[in-house]
C-alpha cells in the first residue's frame, strides 16, 4: 500500500453542500461513507477539518474584530465540524477519537501525539479539532503540522475542484489540469494550493499533497488506489 497512513484535510465550506450556512447532512454522510470505505481497505486515517462554513477569522477582522479573537472563534468552529463528522462516522460504524488543540476536556481528548498514533494503529479514525491551537495559522497549516507529527505518508486535500490547474478554469477556458507538479513549480508559477506556511511545511518535510474533489462520492478511494484523479504535488 503506497499511502498507508493518510491525513485528510476537509474544507468546512464544503460541508455546507447546497446550503448557505452550517452543515449539510447528506454531504457529511457522504464524507463519512467515503472515509469508512478507505478505512476498511486498511488505511490509517487522520482528519483535519476547517470551519469556514461557520466562522472565518479573516472576515471578523474586516468587521473590526481583533484578528486573534476571530481566529480563536474560527478554531471553535472547527470543533463543531469535527464533532459533527465524528458523529456521522460513528453512525456509519466507524470508531473514532477526537482530539482538540485547545483543551476542552468535556468534549474531546487533548491533542497528544503519541496517543493519536496509538489510536491510528488500533484502527480508529482520529479527528484533530481546533486547528493548531494558535491564531494566525490556517487549518491547512494544522493539517500539514499534524501530518508531519504523525508521520503520515500523504496529505489528501479534499476540495470542490478536481485538482490544480494552469489557470482558474472558471475564468480561462484553456486552463489544463496538472497530474503531477513539483513544490518548486507551484512557487514559481504562483499557484494557490494551500497557504504558504502550510505548503512550505510539506515541502521541507518531503510530504506529498494530493488535491482532489472530495464531493464526488468514491473519489477518496480512487485517489488512494492510484487512479489518476486530482493533482499530486511532490518534491
Ligand atoms: P486505549 O488507550 O487504546 O484504551 O484508548 P481509548 O481511547 O479507548 O482509552 P481511554 O480510556 O483514554 O478513552 C476512552 C474514551 O474516553 C474514548 O472515547 C476517548 O475519546 C475518551 N476520552 C479520553 N480522554 C478524554 C478526555 O480528556 N476528554 C474527553 N471528553 N474524552 C476523553
């Protein structure tokens, strides 16, 4: 198995499905089913989820709120999504553990790296909530950091687009999708894969990223079975 231990990054905004706000039950269930599928094959799955469907720190700043304060609110938003995903997974019969970067003992274990790894080895899906626990970092950075900490083989970034394009495919009809691209090319071409902090962490630690469309059921399994969907970023 090429990628045994994976870190799956899910976007909070994708959880909205067709709704304007919050969590779409069909969407979160579809995610849970896809995760169950790959876990049954024997992949060890850790997950970081964003919070943009509920709250965004950056927007709060635009409205006059202190950035740090807004970022902490965003971290709480990721916990709401993490709990919803935990529940969706468990109703699909998947064993899970939720760990939070900010201590909230009544609802989640604290983040303890060695415990997280043990959970993975025992076949539990581990969800990491509350980002990195620090303001000024995105959940993409949390995904990179946790992936490196748990020695994941790959980050799978599930998004609404099916990979990385030469230009914005919605604006440029001639845009083509990369099957593979190096970290250096992404820098050089100024392509937007993750924020630079998150991206650089992956590059420096030689952790490949696969960007793919998670909203098409079955895609997660296809990516891991080596089908050429999405875009692979590597050194
Ligand atoms: P093992 O060490 O493999 O037995 O792992 P385990 O997670 O089954 O053991 P543990 O006894 O630590 O946890 C039992 C349950 O309690 C699990 O559902 C954990 O997620 C949960 N749990 C453990 N620590 C905490 C905590 O600090 N807060 C909360 N809310 N739940 C916790």
